[in-house]
C-alpha cells in the first residue's frame, strides 16, 4: 500500500513520476522460453523485433500457449538510467503466472540486471513488492520505470538482480486482487522466476523477497508460500517494511476524516474483495455515496482515489459497523499473514509513529504469530517516531545491509529469542 492518503499519495506520486521512453525494441518469445547462453547478463531482443507503443506492450499476444509460471512472453529494453552503475540493463517484461484455479495468467513487471561478469552461480535476485498504486491497470509501476524501486542503485551496486512485479491486474488488464495475500505472494515469486528466464545462467536461484506496506503483506505471503509454490527458488530471506497484517486496522469509522489514507485504501480493498468473495456485498458495507464513487476506485490511481475519499468523514462512504460484517471478517482472516511458518529469516521494520499501519498491531503480529505460533526467526527493527512514508526511506540502508548478510549466510540475531522486540539497529 502506498504511503497513506493525503500523506499516502505523496509517495505514490513519486513512484509514478519517472519518465521512460515509450517506444523500444521488444522481443516476443514465441516458444515461451528464453535463451540462456553466455550473453545472458545482457539479453538482446533477437526474436521477432518490433517497435511497440507502451499501451500495446501490455496487450497479450492474440495466440498464446500456456507456459510455466515465470516464463517470459515479452520484454522491452528501458532507456539507460545514468544514475545506476555503469553497464546496468533494465527491462519491462510480461510473463506467465497462474490464477487461484490454476489457469494461465499474464502479468507484467520489471527486471534490472547489473553489468559485468556474474559471480559463480549467478547474480542473486531481490524480488521487490511495491506499495499501493491503485487497482486500475494503468497504475502499474512498470509503466513509469525503475524510479519506482526504492534503493535500486544500492542493490545493483551490490551485484544483485532486481525483479519487480506489478501484481496481476496492473499493467496487463484484469482484476487486481488488492490486499489478497496469496495472489500477491505468487506474483512476487513469479517475478523472480521471470528474472531467471530473462538473465539465464547469469541469475542465481537465491532470492530475497522484500516489500513495503501492501508489498510487505506480499513479501510475508511469498515467504509462507515459497516452499510449496516455488521450490525451484532458494528464498534466503523475507523483508517486510511496515507490512499490512490486518486490513481491519485500516478501517476508518465515525464522522472525522482519518489522518491518512484509510478511506481510499478501504474503498479499494472492498471493491477488490467484493469481486473475489461472494460473501462481501458492497451494498452492505458502502453507503449510496460510497457506491456512487466506486467509479474513481476502478478507473484511477490512488492519488485520485484519495482526493475523493480522504477529505470526507468516513460515515459518508462506509456503512456503520461495516468492518464487522461476516464477509469482511472472513476475507480479512484469509488475507492476514502468519498462517504458515516461513523457513527463511524474516526482517520486519516498523515506525512507532506510523499513521497507517499501527505500531502496536505489528508488534503483536510479530510476537503472537511469527514468534510464538510459528517459531520463525525474526529480526524486528523499530524506527522511533517514524511515520509510514518515512519508514521506507529510513529503512533503505537497513534493508540493503540485511539482504547482503542473508545472501552471504551471516547468522542473524533472532528478536524472538531475545525477548526484546523492536530494538533499533
């Protein structure tokens, strides 16, 4: 989820601000596989080269054969970013995934590959899970390029491939299952697979999953799913920055506008859940005004949604007690992480003054679910006095160091075993 509302939207605007060349060379991989020869660190568009507009890039080919999750459909070289280390190459990609029912699904994202010779075994991969941008297909971060990935320069300089899923329904048209943890987690793992298809032998199977807010939820679910959904990947660590662990913590109530983006986020999640869960009925959770304004939710990005929903009192849009309806409670339980152990080390970073994700809720989640129930190994880091937007900025160096240590096999101190949760680094 993006940084909240009127506060949430400032970060989103920055995410979507970067300008990218909209016409580039594209390779459509007709066979559903990518070559994996010695030139893999910098794959070239050699199959069916064509000029293609940005809007056309996200259109699936008319005749597409089902393929394993992570298989590339199309790639588009992005303009060279001079702020990244010399030799870095970046691509916008479209790749295969799977729906909950096992049907083939097409989604999009980005892959960034360092220059130079990869180390023995290949470059490790960081699979980045972004915060809220909206539920409309044109809200995909890959549309605006690699400037949407925090700490990208540091990770590339440390010789890591970075993959970044848009999530299904963003970029390539379709329903975006907003704050649906299993779908997000699979998307993040499939983006790492797609990076391996793109880079071939230059890519390792070692992956660290990392995400912020909505992406923090995605990262946690990816960690829980990895051993069963993506056994071909070695997930060396899972990092969640200010993660969503319960949508109901964002639920705005009463007649006073909330201090951040809870109304915009809640309207977006109710729209998504109502399309996925028959027990979530929009008429029982939204007022007539809330229903009337759903057009902006499904057609606009989060800045515009926030401009409509956030300035008004919540009771203008949401029915009294909506967060206690049986359908919403059940959907929230399904999409709360912490239902299966994570075999990898886990990093949680949380600001104590977060106005979107309550600090107490995250602390309780770590203590009750990750530590006591699942016996996960957790590094829980507190950022005193830090709000939601600032948490991601302040966590960038912590995240880079933590990822490096996990990939190098450095032992991690387990906050669960120390009895002191949230000690600052």
